[in-house]
C-alpha cells in the first residue's frame, strides 16, 4: 500500500550516489529530470546525516531522543524538498518516504480486514499529514496545557479521517481499532457469514458485561459464580451459533420462544440488540429465536422486533 515499492520503473537511468539512496521511479518521481533526482538524493543524504548527528550527540550526553526535535529535523527536510519539487511531486515523495506516511501505513496494517485502497490511503494522508506534523512537534509532558493541545489536535485528526473515508468506511475503521471487534470479524468470516460481525461483537460485549456483573455480585458464593459464568458462556455460544446461521446441537436447544411473542418493541435511536436484551432482561438467544426473519445487522430506528417474556430463573 503506497510503500517504497508501490511504483515500478526503469532503474537504469537513476543516479547512483556514493551512499545508498532512495528509489525514485514510477509515473511521477520516475519522470523527474536526472539533476532533480540528484538534488533529492543529496537532500535525503543531508537529512540522514542530521538525524545521525543528533542521535550521536544525545547518546554521548546521556540524554534521550526527543521526538519533537526529530519532528523539527524532518520538517527541515520537507522544506528543502519543497524548494525543488512541485506540490504534486512532493506529495508523491511524502506518500512513499515520510515518517507520517510510514506511521499511517503501520496503523492501517494493524487493522485486519479494513484493506484500505491506495486512494483511501492518499485521502487519509492528505487529511491528516499537517495535523500529524503539528502533533509531533508538541513537547512531551503532562502539564494541562500540553495535554489539552494534543487532545484538540487528535480530535481534529479523527474528524478529518471521518470526512475523508465517509460514514460507512469510517465506522469500519473505528470499530477495527477494537481487538474485540477484529475477533468478531474473524469469527464471522470463518463461519462464512461476514455480514453478522457487528451482531457477534454486540453479543460478545454483552457477555463480557454479564461476566463482570456476576464476578462483582457479592450475594453469590464462589460455586454459584462458577455456575453463572458457565451459563453466560453457554448463552454466548448459543447466540453466536444462531446469528451465524448454524444449527444448535440437540442437547443445547433452548425452549421455543413464547407464541405469540409477549411484546412488540420499536427500535429507538442508539438501541442495539445487546442494549435491548440487557434492559429487558431477555437472553440475546431468545430475542434472535423470536425474530427468525429479522436481520439484526440492518436494524434502524422505527423497526419493530418481538421480545419474549423474560425467563424468571434468576434475579438481577
């Protein structure tokens, strides 16, 4: 994804500096005249020398590397590049070699299943590059002013990504930063039903909350907690199985939901399968079985679902 080997071209015509340089090929950088390519290689060499000199100086003095100082040195290199490259050429160079682009590549690479396209990468980079530079220049520290400044820029950066990606892709981007959601996506894909990932995520979150409630319940003995935790685990397994469109084993089939259902519930803004189940004290599995023709991944405010009567087997 827009890395150093993203473009390919004829390397024979490239200058050969005395030290290893950077590859300048492809439709934009490869079309540069040789004297400009040589100037870029020299700028890159000076940048490497500055970084090495600063690192050596800090090491000899027994001082740590200051990220803000590194950012200032990188800005100096950008200024030198901007003096010889057009805005389009500079952007192409930065997309491939800047620290900000490398950080973005690393971030997106960790979001399994997001699969950003080259154009999405460009749009995010364009939206965040200036903000990333400003953030990197903020000194390290915990004083309220510094913390507030960094937080304001980070919030602005997040909103810029949201605008660049659009609502649907941004929601994928945001959720995939959660390891639990990535796990739900993996389970959904493994089951051959990738469209149910969000519902699986809600089920898993609801189960985690239920486990926390059980562990914190001082009215339960250790043995009772063990039984309740096992029950929560089985309910999670059943709910995930139903959502994935698979059949429950005969010995784990829950009783059929009441017929007719006891209540019609209209989905409101902010509602989810997990929040409705928690509020009404109805297992998620029962709600799913009471609504076999409902796609819970596509519920929207105003839609109606059936809620079976809560099973009065335990108190909360």
